[in-house]
């Protein structure tokens, strides 16, 4: 009996409401765990806005509404959805050509568009495609992002005005013009870095960013170092929480849409990794597509409340777990606590030194470097080396949207290349006991003999062409028979039909015959619909049975009988 759609929806709604209820005995610990997350989010959120090129308050708004919206909807209950360096850098890259005074409203629209794209990806169940992103491409991209953050923030750390089309060029301009460095700003930035790295392995690690921002700022105020740029210099910090904002669709542009899609791709891939690193305490499995939707909801809310892009954050999730989080209400409460902090201390936020925010970003970027993974990839092989280096260089030299597009294209090419490389053909020799013995497939078909072949690997696209290149050559043979085993294949692509049709014709030209064994019902239906293989020559098809090897044995015997009759 089919469940009525309305009943299924009601059941899903009830399940969703049950998921929102705190587990017995967890609410208090989650409320407490939200405090350090909110405190550490103040410098992190402002620093993310520095990457996006907007007033730091927009990172704080995003931290509030991203956490609340994402926390209410995610299947990964411990994942914290807030600002991330990668998303901020991608957003800033997409808005490079937008004038500074127009950038905030373009950023809000970009955030909403990215959120809608994430929700659509979840609804369309695109989560299964995350696994197609090669590890080498992702490590190359994340390494490039980290390097871009460090190189791009050196000027802010030193209080210097530099020029250049990308982060590497800006860093080079700073190195070649040391006179641009403002000594007091550099001193404040270096003090912040010393605090960050000094506290990294202590019990105060969760508060290292806050201490690194507060101490240099307090020292600068005490000594009257007015030459150091403050947050207030980028724009006034409003008092209280933001009013809802409806983005203007007239601000849509090609760069904004591609930037939003790049942000969405980055956030979803990173979020999948975050959910794996923080499994649900009750052992239930997270649902990738639901987490896609949750991150989309967080972005839509952030954009509508004047925030920037958000996503699953490795650092903030780790802080929450370390503080004793046991459910989704830790992330939600952190968003509420952050709102309280912003309302109470909005005046203080404006006095934070900009070099200290640059130091927070630099320390976070250095800490995110996965040098072990990078070295392991370089030792793996030529394909992985090309992938990681190409993605790294592209991320350093191209806009983030272009680098993401290149990474996606490179992932597809690597998948096709791997399918082609992984394909292997072996010959099978049956014995009297009904077993098969593998040996190397011949390069040339013997005359008046049956050759039973098995194929390991994919037969889609390049894999089918690799099969074509490695099938034994029938040229010069007389009345050869080939049994090609296809067991376990639920579908064949158009290229595979071309290859099989061509081989059947070549066999027919030397009075030979092709036998296909282990053919699944779905593939058999494809063969009948396509018809090109059956029309190409004397092709016999043996459907798979529940006994492994049975149809191949039948095909082998039928081929022997056919040769004997000739």
C-alpha cells in the first residue's frame, strides 16, 4: 500500500520537530558550550569580513544567523555553520570589481543566491557527487586558499597600502617596497601572532583569537598609537541587530552568479568533511543532502540579515565539541550568545585593530595547512602530482570562481582518466571442475578457438575506448570465437555500444562470432533498444543467472560447438 503524500509530509514534519527537541540532560551543556563558540566568533567573524572586503560587522551578523538557521535544520547536530575563510575569500574575489560603497548589498545578494543554490543541491540530492572530487584536487585548492589568505593579509598586518591583481602580486609589492610598512601596525600584528601561536597548545586555545585581538588593541589605546587602522575606519559599527534586507535583483551579474556558485561548491564540499569529523553523539548517520539544505538555509538567513556567506566550519565545530556540545542547541545558543555580545559591545568592536584581524586570518590559514596530505599526494604518482599542483597554481593566480571551475573540470578529467587506466582485460580458461583460471589476454586471436575474456573496470567513456584498444586483434584469424563476460554491469554507455559493434563486425569479417555472457536484464534491454550490436554480426547473448559463471560456461560451450560445426 502506498503512503499518501500528505501523510508522508506530516510524518516528515513530526520527525523534524522531534529532531529539534534537546536530548534529555543535554540542553544545559549545550547552552554552556555555546559561550566559548560565541566569544571566539567575534574575531573570527570580523576577520572573515576582512577577506570579503566589507565592514567586519557583516561577519558577525552572518555568525549569528548562519548558526541559528543551520543549527535548526542540519542533520549533523554538532556541525557549526558560520563564516569560513574559504567562503569569504571566494565572495571577496567575486566582488573585486564592485565599488567599495556598493559591495555590501552585492555581498548580501551573492549570499542569498549561494544559499538558494545550496538548498537546490540538497533537494536535487546532489550529495552523492561530493565523492567525485579527488582528494588531490581538494588538497591543492585548500592549500592555495590558505596561501592566498596569508599572502593577501601581509599588507593588512603591516598597515601598508599595496597594489596587485591577486594576493601573490600584492605580497610581492610589499616585499619590494618595504618603506610601505607602518611600524606600529606591524608591531601590533606581530604581537597578535605571538599570542595566537603561544596559546595554541594551551587550555586557552579556544580564546586565543579573542586574546590576540584584545591585548594589542588595549596596548595601542594605552600608548596612544593612533596611526594603526581600526575596524571603525572601514565603516560605522551599528548598534543592535540588523533589520531584514531584501537584496536588489538588479545587482545580479555574471561575476556575481558565478561567484555565488563557487561559494556554494566550496561550502558544500567543506561541509561534507566537517560532518564526517563530528559524528552525531547518538550514532545516527548524518544526511549529506539535508546538510546541503541546512547550509543553504543558513546562507539565505545570513544574506537577508546583512551577512556574508557561511558554511560548515572546521574550527568552530572543534571549539564547540571541545566545550562539551552534545547536540544542535550548542550551535543555536552560540548564535544567540553572539547576538547578545554584539548588542552589548558594539561600541568596543569598532576599536579593534585591523592588523590583529589579519593576524587571526594568517594564523588560521597556517593552521589549516595539511602539509602531510600534500607530501603524501606528491609521493603517490604523476596524475595526483599534476592535479594537486595545477589546482594550487590556479588558486594562486586566478579568481576563485575560475579556480573552482578548473578544479571541477580537472576532477572530471581525472575520473575519466582513472576509469581508462584502471581497465584491465584477462583471459579465463575453464577447467573440468567448472572453475576459471586467469591469464594474460592474448594480443591476437587464435584461429578456430574460443577466447573467454573478462573485463575489470568501467566501460563508460574513456574506459570503453581503452577496452577497444586492448581487445585481441582478429586480423588474420580464421573462424575465431570470443566470449566477453559482462557480469555485474547494470548499464552500458553509448561508447561501449560503438566499441562492441565495431568488434562484432571485425569478427564477422573473418567468419568469427562474438558471444556476450553474464548480461543483466537491464543491459539486455539496452542491447535490444540500441540494436547496433546485434546488427553488426553474428552476436549471441547469454543472460546472467544467479549462479556465478554459469552463463559464461554456457556461452563457452556454445562457441565450442559452433566452431566444431564449421
